[in-house]
């Protein structure tokens, strides 16, 4: 009974971390694109 309880939080934490990294990457790309658009 114990293993599933120990295993789930790691999977959830991993998926949240991946989602955060993807959001940060998209955000940084948008910021760079916006700065280049303002400069031109």
C-alpha cells in the first residue's frame, strides 16, 4: 500500500517542474521577440 503513495508525489512534482520550465522558455522567447520588435 505504501509504494503508490510515495511514487505519486514524485511524478506530480516532475510534471509541474517540466510545465514550469516550458512556460519560462515560452515567456523568455516572447520577451526576446518583443524587445527585437521594439528595437526595429
